């Protein structure tokens, strides 16, 4: 299993560590030619969605990333990654990769903008720890299945080959969301092999 980790900005190293704990290989995508290699899945990390969106465009990565996801490449976006993948951003900001039928609300927790930890049920995984840092939530979904909620707000969702979390599983000790994503990637690989 080999996962590409978008490494333009933000918390990408932490994802690489989680993957390595689970026995998966990873490599960093810093420019267009890094993306031009076989991979079983792609991780888009937390950070600043506006910065990552700008860099994706400037580096000519936006279209190829969008195309590969549309073709079925399994992708996991955390926090800013969720915002980048949403087809709509609450408040009218222009969307970025725009692959998933959700509306993302940025910096959505009012006075709790800093960071906070919670524990909540994640569908199929039981209760898991969740770390939020200036996090978004999913204010509406028109096509994705909601997998977790905190305080009545949707914080994780899946639509076919796309998984997103508003929180940062890579900043906890809990490997279950990354394992869930690697299972998604393994299933997609089987489909392609048949
Ligand atoms: N607030 C950031 C944004 O809007 C996301 C924060 C994060 O990724 N930890 O892009």
C-alpha cells in the first residue's frame, strides 16, 4: 500500500507517521511531477485551505488532483483538506478541488476557534478521540454519508472514494480513522484489479 501525502503546507508529517505505524508506505507530493506516479490513495492534510488552494493552482496540481479523484482515487482530507474537497464553502468563498457534495463552514466554532478535544462516535469505529484546530464543520450534505457528529454538527463524512474529517486524527494516538482509509484504498485497489 502506497499513499501520496500532499505536502505543500500544514500537518503532513503527522499523517506519514500514522501511515508508517500501520505498515503503509507514503511519499510527499510537493510538485506536479511527484503526483505523476502510482498511488493507492491520497491524503490532503490540515493547515490553511486558502494557502493550499493557492499553491495547488500555482503548481498546476489542481486539475490533475481533481481528475484523479473523479476517476476514483481514494482521498482522505482532514480539516483544511475537508474544506478543499467541499463543492461549496459557506459564505460564498470560491471552492477549491470541489469533489464532494458537502458545504463546509470554515472556522466554525465561534469562540472555540483555538482548539479543543472531544470524544465521539464514528460510524463503525466506536468512540474515538478528536482534536479540533480552528476547524470547519459540514453545514450541509447533499450526497455524502455523515459518519460522526459533535454537538449536533457533522464532523466526518464519506462519499464513495472520498473521506473527510473536520478533526485531526493524526494528532492523536488513535489509528482507527487511518486504518479505515487504508481499508477504503484496499477495496478500491481490488475493484481496479478485477
Ligand atoms: N482554519 C483552517 C482553514 O480554514 C483549517 C484549520 C486546520 O486545518 N487545522 O483552512
